C-alpha cells in the first residue's frame, strides 16, 4: 500500500465515522470532550476530586458512543475517565442535528 492509498483509506474512514456521528447524534443527550476522546452519552456524571494540593476530574458516562475511527464497536455501555485536563460537557438541544447546505456530504 503506497502513501496515497493510506491517505485515501484514512480519509474514507474519517468520513464514514462522521456520517455515523451525523446519523446517531439525535439519539444522545450530551456531547462530552476530553483531551483524548469525544463522546456522545445519555447520562453524564462529572465530579471534581481533590488530591492533596491538586485536583482531577472523574467522569462517568452511560449509554455512550465513542468517536474513534479504529474501534470496531463504538457503542459502549459505560465509560469512566480520570483526568487532570479539561472536560467539556454540553447538553444537546432537542432539535435533530443537521448539516448546513454548504457542508452536505452528499455532493
């Protein structure tokens, strides 16, 4: 496999992952972003934990979809993350996700 073939494969895999995300995002209540991963989840519990003079975050999620092009099964029953880095949790609106016309993938 040459470098162009590998680039095409990776680009196609990322596009397929984005299409999957677009198709399932309406089934989830939260978008969660950590320094390592991006998740969709229906239940999220974020707790700050003190550790001496420092602190970390403990993040527990249930009914989860993981943005990871290399995972065979992106749907996970539960995920637990411990991190010293930022965690972003957003509640999605009730409206269905849609792409702006100029970003349509069906062109």
